[in-house]
C-alpha cells in the first residue's frame, strides 16, 4: 500500500507533457523515474557509410556499403534482436543522424580507422566490403537516408524502404583526415605515432592524480547513495569537465598547471561534500 501511495507522483509525471527524467520523488528513493527520452522521433533517419577503391571521384565511381551489426543498412536484412546486448556503436550512429558530422569527432575517427583497415574497428561492424580485398578504401563518404518499414502484406523480400535525403559527409581520404581537428591517434598503417619521453616526476604525479580521480569518483557514488538529498549532478559535471581539461593539458602545459587544476577540483569536491549534510 505504501508503494502504491508513493507511486502516485511517478504516474502523474509519466502522464505529464513535461516529464522529468531520472528523478526521485521521495527522500528514501523508493520510487523513481528513469528514461533516456521523454519522447521519441516518429521518423527514422540513418547514416550509411560507403567506400571505394577508386583514385578519382566522379559520377561513375562505384561505392560499396559498410554494414553494422544491428542498425538498419541493407533493406533486405531482417531487423536484429538487441536484447540482452547493447550495440553502442550502432546506437551512436543513430544519434549522429540527428546532427552534423562536425559535431561528432568520434565519427571522423571511425571513418579514419576504416580507411586504415583497423582490425579492432572492423570487429565492431558486421561487414567491411574491403576486408578481404588487397587494397584499402581510398575514399569513404556518408549518405543520409530515411527508413520506413515495408507494409505488412507487401510482395517484397525487403524489410525496409528507404529514401535518399542528402549527403551527410563528403568523400574523404586518409590524407585529408590526417590533420583534421578532433582526429585522435590516427596514422597511416606504416607510420607509428611518436612516443613521449619518460619524465619521472611528471609520470609519478600523473599516476597519483589518476588514483585521486578514481577515489573522488568512488566517494561521489558512495555519498550520493548514502545521503539521497545530494543530487547535484550539474555541479559534479563541472568537476568532471575540469578533470578532462586537466588531463588534456597534461603533456602540453607545465606541471604546476595540472597541480593547480587538481587543487581546484579537490576544493570543489569538498564544497559539494559539505552540501550533503545540509
């Protein structure tokens, strides 16, 4: 009976036009809401990657499609069963279709790795048309399509119908992507990225900072569970942003900059810790 009573605001929130996601409705967190979206789109658009071994790009260029493990691609492939797995790359590709590729640096890295023929990335997709080829793709492009299910009684072997919308990313080569902003760790197959010289003081301090970061994350989780009133995710997000900025500067700025950043993080976490007792 208590659970039914406490669930009333949860049901009201579910029926509301302004749903609150990931929210607790009592101090003991016995009833909560969870969800990635308050609403979903009514149209499904997909980004399709295509590659070619042609040295020149023109209207006669032959393009071959890459197939992912679960996301729609070939219209004749049966929709997959996702549970109990989570195909994270396919999921990210779905989100990428809502934005421009410039907003997703990971997408550019994905294309670069496919141009390199990276085995690790090939294992994340279902079919690479160039995997058994003697040559790697020279160019890869991305096309934007709208997908719909075929009618139930349609006389066709296709599960999907798709309509071409527009180019998503123009044809690019590995040479073009080599110095692209946001491209991390990408190099042609015969070139190894240079290694940073060993600096004892910096490396020891770096290890200490990473240990402290792990400790702070554990403390945050424990305190958040032990003291439910503290639910200030936005503030902690700024702490993580500071950590990311600090680690990004690690090999570019003097050691004192990183130590100062760590100090700000510790002070900020101490302030958040104090709020949990209010």
